[in-house]
């Protein structure tokens, strides 16, 4: 249904706009076989719920999702040992209980 698709698309735009309203975007640091996702300092103290979703365009069987579980530095490291190296799309989709946020990033991991 076209109307439902339009609503879902608008929800994605709203989530992205909420993220862009923060003082900083989420940062991604790739170090060979791991990716560290770093959240903006202004989210400290908020209860964040959501997922890190890793998509592999050439093989959907390799896609995986991890719940957000930040350390004291507001970051989370994902180990890629044993995973297919190459091009990945990462989606960070989360809520702080008031607003919903979404950021996507294309990364080359494990090369």
C-alpha cells in the first residue's frame, strides 16, 4: 500500500532528522576486524534502546543485528573476526524514550 510506505519513509526521515539535531553524529571507527560505534556525549544518562544492524549487500545471509549495549565511554565495539570482510552498511536505530533516532553508514571492514 502506497500510503503505508509513505508513512514508513516519513518515520525514517523523522528519525534521521532527530539524530542530525544532536550536536554530533554517531562516529564509526574501523580497526581491521572490529568496528567501534561512538555515540554523542549529550546522550549520556539517557536509557538508549535499539539495535546495530549490519547489512551485507552481496549476501543477505550474512546480515546480523546486535542490541545496543554501550560502555562508560558511550561506545560499543563489534568484533568482525570470522565474518566476511568487505563492504557493509550499518544502521543504528534507537530510542532514548522520548525520541527515535536513525543513522546509516557504509563501511569497508576487515580489509
